[in-house]
C-alpha cells in the first residue's frame, strides 16, 4: 500500500510540473506572439523598406515602407526575384550579397542604386542581415533599404556649395546652435592660418581674443538670435595670436519648418581699411588744423554763391560764428548786398572758368582785400564751386600810400617833391596833348633864403620854407600841382589856366598873401619871391623839362628886380605876349625847303602849323616861304613837333598825311636866300 501511495504521489507531482511547464510554455508563446505582433507592426509602420527573401533571392515579405520606397505592392513582389529592383548595371550585386549571407555575414550601410516601379532610379542605403532557424542555420535574408536620394542630392548641393565657398576669399564659417564649427572654407584657412581639420568640432570662440568672449555672446550671438541676421565690426584672432579688425556678417540657419539649426558667418579682414580710415582721419584732423591755422579768410562757395565752409579766421574777422555763415550767400555776408557786385571775384572765376586774383576794396567793411578765387571741379569736369582766399591788405595799403606819399612828398613842407611833380606833370602833359589844352608853369624862388639861414639859423629857414608852402597852398587851387623842387625853389603847374589875363590876377594874389604874411609879423625877416612863368601851347608841344627851363630862366630875370629893389615882395618875368594864331584861306600856302608845298593850318608871328606829305624831323631847321596874294615872306624855323594826321581828315585824303609845328627863329624878304639854301 505504501509503495502504491508513493507512486501515486509521484504521478501527481509529475502531473503538476507538467501543468506548470505547459503554463510557462503557453505564457512564452503568448509573449512571443505579442512580440511578433509588435515586430510586425513596427516593420509595417516603418518608413524604411523591409524586405524578406530566401537564399535564392526570392522575396518572401514586403512591408508598407517598401511600397512607398519602390512603388510596388506586396502582391506585385512576393514570390519574385529581388533582382527585379536592380538596374541592368547593378545585376551582379545580388549574387555577391547572397553569397555573403549564406556565409552568415552581415552587409551594412551599402549604398547603391535601385529601380522604382515607375522606372525612376533612386539612391538606396542597404543593411542586409542573415535569417537563421532555431538550429542556427541561415535560411534567408532580411533587407532594410532607405531612400537616400534626397540625402545624396543634399550632399551634392553641399559639396557644390563647399566648392563655391572655397572660391570665396572671405572667411565663411558654419556652426551649430551651440557655436561648434561644422564647416570652414578655404578663405577661413587663409585668414585665420588654421586648417579645416583643426577648426571642425571646436567652439567658434577660439577665433576671438579672450577679452571679446563676453562681447561675442552679448553683442553678436544674442542679437543674431533675435534678428536672424546681423552685421558688425569686431576684433578677431589668427592661429598665431595676431589680432586684426574684421567686418562680420552673420545669418541664422533654419530648416524647412523655420526652426533655427545653426549659424553661418562670413568675415572680411578690414585691417587695411581701418588703417586707411585712421590715416584719413588723422589727415583730415591735420587738414582741419591747417585750414584753421591759415590767417587769411578762406571760404568754400558753391556755384549758387552759397557758403559751404569757412575757416576760423573768416568767422573771427567777420565777428560771427561759423554756423551763422554756412548756407548764406557770399555777397550778402561779405559785401552786404542782395546780388553779386560787379567786381565779385567768385562770379569772375565761375564765368571765366579759371582762377581769378585781384585786389578788391569792399565798401561794406571799408577794407582792402587781395582775393584769390580758384574753381573746384566735379568728376565730370564741370565747375562745382570755388575756394576763395581773402587777405586783408588794408594796413599794407595804408603803408603803401604812406610810402607813395613819402616818395613824392617833401617831408618838410608836405608839398610834392621833385619826383612827385614830374610824375604828375607828365600825366598832365599827356592829357594836354590829347585834348589840345594849354597849361601854365610858375617857377618861384625865395629871394632871401641865404640871409635867413645865416642870420636866424636853419631852423628858422625851415619855418620860412613851410610858410612859403602854406602861402602857395592858399594862393592856388587844389587841382593845381604845387611842389618844392629843392632848396628854396618851388613850382606850380596850372593844368587849366583860364587865359593869359590870369597872370596879373595870380601875381596880385601872391603879392597880397605875401603882404599879409609879412605884416602879421612874428618873424625877424620878410618873405620875398621871384617868379618866372612859361606857357605850354599844344600847337607847339614841348617837354616838362623844357617848360621848367623856360620858367627858371625867366625867374632869374625876375630876380634882377629884387636885386635892384629888395623891398619888392614879388619880382616877376614872363612871356609878355601870347601869340594869337590865325587861320588862312586857300590862297595862302607855304613852301618848305627840301619838302615842297605845304598847306598852312594856322599862323602867328611866332610860328606856323602846316600839313605835309612827308614827316619832318623834330629839331630840324628849315627855310619856309609863305605865299600870299599881298606878300611872300621867307622865314627860318625849327620843327618843334610832328605827328601823323588824324584818320578821316579831308586833307589826309588829299595826300597831306603829317602835321608839324614850326617855330620862327628869323625872317627874310622873298629876295633873300633861306638858311637851307632854298
């Protein structure tokens, strides 16, 4: 009984273990089924193509991903050879791959080309693994295929872009959002002296100086994330540690959904530009200093007379701020007018298109200026404006006037000196010749100058000279030229004497003024003058020297009166007669020795004016036969002047081209022989 009971217990225990094992097996199978279901679901939902095939290459499974990649349904492919997917150029790949699978080898990440149902070739990345049974025998293969056509295309684009970037001389650097370098072109290698291999994977901060790290985050990365693009100037660092200035352009890279995925920046070495700008800045500052250091007034004026720039001297001399001058017209500011004055140097330079330089007296400020106006041209060669430099020469003008006065003025009396007299007298002589006008020259000498000096001293002699000068000023007009010719001699040139009758009047005035001076007293002596007078006749022109000689000679003749009567205040000698000239009719004519017939213009007892076919030399002595109906008279004469007749005169047309003035020095009757034998 015990034995039977024991066996019964063993059978029950065995039965229980069997039940447990069956339950475990059932649980495992359920789990396996669940796993298989999950695996199938994963395979079916995968975007990758997952294909099963036996060792002969016959397709045994085909998921939805395979349908999307190749365009075939499972019904169209299961049971067919996998070579249906290979282009003719890749038919040898399947046997090689299956041979590796049979050996239990795995083929991973094999890139090749396959055909879609529509005949389009696509780039595929294959991962092929052997399928084994429970005994470990290879019974088939599982292929996972991923369409990498877009990836390949993207890589090609990136390669082309990389090639393009490498042609760019600027540094182009690409980083991810964390600032890690993922691309580095040839320009970056050149600028930073760092190869692409050395740069990839490093944080981009290595190209910045250490003191720029905070600046990088604060002034570059943060604004870039906010704006999407950014431009700034920075200091960067080469591999050698050398720092340089760069212009940085940054752009935020985004994917197709607009999400930021990285950053790309290009940098240009602007060290030379910065250095050039610094030089320009220094040069500009130096130019500004130089511009303002110029003591002359300098203004830049456009074509419309608008002031665009002035130096410090201009503002200071005009007593205004520079800002008050800019934008205003130069003629209003400088000349106080509403339009350019006729002498406007700016207008002359613009109109004539060349530099103008000249002296200008500006009545607005009562100053003299030496002005230089130089045109400024635009790139097309047109005048855009002028640079005007104005130098105030008022003091110089005053000095020049003083020097001129000193050169022509007698320092003691304030009258003209000998040089001044000749300068002005020559001008009046030329004017008298042109206008056919007479003049009168008075030459005066102080009769008792030596006695004054000897008895009263030279200081009193100087007072006597000054008194005489003042007396002459009082006697004659401002238009008359009064001069101290030297020592105690004076000259007065009356440029427009009313006529010969003026001589007694002049002499009376001189006597009256001398008398008043002497009677007024205050001196130990009396003033007394000797006077000689000479006349200038435009019909018988002569030089100022000749006039002075004549007047001087007559003055010494007058001095003889003083020697006979020392109480005489004015002793005088002058030409007692002024010869009236008379015209003649055509019945009167002259014959000049050696020249033939001459037409008589006018005649006096002192001389004759004639018209001749040939010019007569001045100072020539000649015989003159004057024919008239009543009497023929022979004269000896000296040619005083000779000139070409004025064009258009009637007698010029008749052959008489020259006019001459001849002074008579002797006369004969018609029976005598003339001095030249005619």
